[in-house]
């Protein structure tokens, strides 16, 4: 056992430290499953004060630390690297307070997202962040990755939902910034240092979150369109027609839609014909009758002007589930696409169409056979692509090609999932040398010894 592990056991007690065979496989890798590596030890603090002591000791002893939340991350950030200690927030779980009057909730960083959603619902309120990993991801991880998910078009990303937080710096300094107010311009807004910085500047230990009134009505439709410009027009019309109740605008290109329907037997298309593009539109509100009328009127107007070629409005939970299952079918079909390169990128709206044309041309010119599925939360500028040639050696070449084009079209190589370790080589396509230099200066200032999540986000 190394000196640092013995010191940590001595300081925190045996129950807080896992070593050797006690360390389960789950601590060795995030959801990507890429390059698993057993950490030197897993330290599981039970309080902010313990996190502070751990980091202070690690800093003194130059021990590198990887921070772990629910390990549902998709960028390799929480996966240990050689000789790192894993600091897991799993024992720091629980809702501390809910204030229905000011509509805020305070939770420890290791609390699963679903527990937060349920606690808000229990008092008739809504915590609107939602994503497929809700049962396993933690609020600390959601903040560290500035998670997006299904309702960004309406409520924004995690950044918009955090009012205050507490974080521990690499040297053990506790920075308590538990603001509960919407307005607070007293100096720098220090919480922003920890939102979306993937654990490289501090360990988040608790947070104050913003809640919203619960939504009680939901209208859903699947629309068939002829082309991408029609999707942009539909987005504009639904934003104007439905206002802030527009909660989902998910595009699925035919490449995606047809592949999912051809590979998942339980699904069927509600349309008689196949179209080049489909959009899943949803609005949510608090008056079922009025909301449904407005929803249908908005879509009818788009049908009348030819923006939509055909549309099916869900008449039941079963219809709604079918539409969402088509959208979520990606989780089931990726097994047929291995080995593949998957992308979570964002692009200015005006660039998306040309970007996709250039991706298509470049892939066709370079590879004999490619399968490319395209879908995304286009209302948030977010495109997902899954591309395969069926050959493992091509995966890196596909990443290189598509990230280069993303940069050329002024896009971001990470819309939601972060840079982690997997996109280090591509950060420069989306951030200037000056931006990266300032990031590095911040990192050097807050973590001069480079012990916290080293090699994530920045080389
Ligand atoms: C099925 C599925 C669907 C998903 N859908 C979405 C989606 O729609 N939108 C989206 O944005 N993401 C999505 N993700 C990715 C993932 O769920 C999110 O990135 C999530 O926010 C990660 O939280 P986590 O607790 O699992 O973090 P982890 O995976 O444990 O860690 C992620 C990063 O945050 C750091 N970190 C974790 N906790 C802390 C902390 N307390 N303090 C400081 N740093 C910390 C880690 O070091 C690492 O760099 C999905 C993942 C899966 C598996």
C-alpha cells in the first residue's frame, strides 16, 4: 500500500477507503467503457470537510485524483488513469432542503438526478433537467459537465438551473457560494468556474438548484418534412406559435429514421410514405385543453403553408411512447454499428445543412462504404452523428474528418458531453489559442500542482 493510501486510511478511517480487491470494476471506467484502469484506491468522503482533507493531503503529497460521480459520462473524464486515486461522491447523497416558496432545492453532489426530480415532484414542482442516465448520474456530475438533455430548448442547460454551489479546490480550500437568489451581481460569479469544467478546477460538494412549476399537460406530434430548410421554418413557427411551452424539437434524418425502423421490430412508422426528414415536436403546459388547441393550430398552419408534408398528433400515451421510442431507438441500434464513431457536436443553424452535405461528400470520397445516422436536438444547435465503415482502423479517421469539418463550420466539438480525455486533440477546432491559454492559466492558478483530473479538457 502506498504512503498516500495509508495516510488517507489513517485520516478518514477504513470505511472511507477501498483498496485492492475491494475496488469494484465500476470505478475503473465511465459509460464509454473506453480504456478501463483500476485506480490506486477509491476514497469515499462523507462530508465537505473530508473532501477538503483528502485534497489537502493529495496536494501536499503530489497525488493525482480523478473525481467520480455516477460514471455515466460519455467523454472519458471520470475514468482513472495510471496511479490516480478516485474520489467518489457516492456517500455524499441526499436532498438537504426544498423551499417551495422560493422554488429552490439544495442537494449534496452525489445525489442521483432522478432523486432530485422526484423530490421536486413530491412538492408539486419540477426540476427540468432530464436525460437518459437520470437513475445513475449525479447532480455533481451534471454540473461538472453542464449537462443538457431533453428540455434545453425550454429551460436551458444545467448552468441555467444552478443558483449556487460549494466546491473544494485542489489545495483543500472550501469555496461556499450557496446563493439562493435569481439576481446577484456582487462581484464575480464564482460558481461558473465549476460548471462545465469537468472537475478540473474543483470538486463540487453541494448545490442550490432552481425549480419550476410542475407541467401537467403534454402535446406531442411527429412531423414529416421534405428538407432541412423546412425544419428551420418549422422551428421558427413553433417557437412563435407555442412560445415558451415548446419543450422538444428533435430532428431525425431519413438515414436515422429508416435504420431504426428497419432494425427494431417493435417499432413502426405512423406514416404510409417515407420522407427525407422527421421532427418530433412537443409542448408542455398547465391547461390541457387550451394547450392542445394551440399545439394543433400551430401545426395546422405549418401544414397549410407546406412546411410540414404530413403530421401525426399523438392521441394517447401509446402514440406518444411510439414517437419517443423511435427517437430513443439509437440506444438499441448502436450494437449493429460497432465499430463506430459517435458525435455530439453543435453548429450555427445557418451552417448545419452545408456541414451535413460536406460530411456526406467527404465520407463518400474517402471510404467505400459508410453508414451514417444523423439526428439531434436541432432547436439547441445540437447534432448527433453515428458513423461506421465497419472497420476499426477507420474510426479515428472518421473522428479527424468530422471534427475538422465541425471547426471549419464554426461549430463545437462538444455540445453536451464535454471534452474529457476523448476530445483533447480536437479542442482547438472550437476554441482559439487565446481561449485555451486563459483556460490553462485558470487551471494553473486554482490547481498549480495539476493534481485534479489531470489530462482532462486540457492536455
Ligand atoms: C444513456 C445516457 C444518456 C445520456 N444523455 C445525456 C444527455 O442527454 N445530455 C447530456 O448532457 N449528457 C448525457 N449523458 C452523459 C452523462 O449522463 C452526463 O454527462 C452526466 O451529467 C454525467 O454525470 P455523472 O454523475 O455520471 O458524472 P461522471 O461520469 O461520474 O463524471 C463526468 C465528469 O464530471 C466530473 N465530476 C463528476 N462529479 C463531480 C463533482 N462532484 N465535482 C467535480 N467534478 C465532477 C468527472 O470527473 C468527469 O470529468 C448521457 C449518458 C448516458 C449513459
